[in-house]
């Protein structure tokens, strides 16, 4: 937790608040996605893409762990060189 100062009321007041770590990536976001999917009704229609496709919430796949690519060859530098990958994936 981090203490930050928020400016409120058109810049005339401030208040100190505790800020939790933001969960926008990795395993923390995947857990947040699972919790959100469990809360919504299963027959809810979800719009995907740019609003062009639709599907039911029950048909959405479960968030999955990122697979490891450790040791595989990764192409770099506009395709002119390569190196071994160090990506070990996620915890799940």
C-alpha cells in the first residue's frame, strides 16, 4: 500500500489516501477477470471486438495462464538475429 495525495475540489483541497497495487497485468489481472466472470449472469449478451460480434457470457473461455516459451528461439532485429527466450510463463 502506498500513501498518495489526491487534489480535489478544483485544486483547493487535498486528501491523503492509501492506494492498492493496480491489477492491469499478469496473474493478478487474470484472477480479477475470473472474479468478474463469476459475478455476471450467464445469459448476459456480451459485445466483442468493435461491437460487431456478440456472444453469451457462458460461452466466454476461462482466463488461462500464459505458457512458457523458455529455451525456444526468438527472432529479433527485423529478422536478422535470434536469441533463446527467457519467458517462464505465469504461475498457473
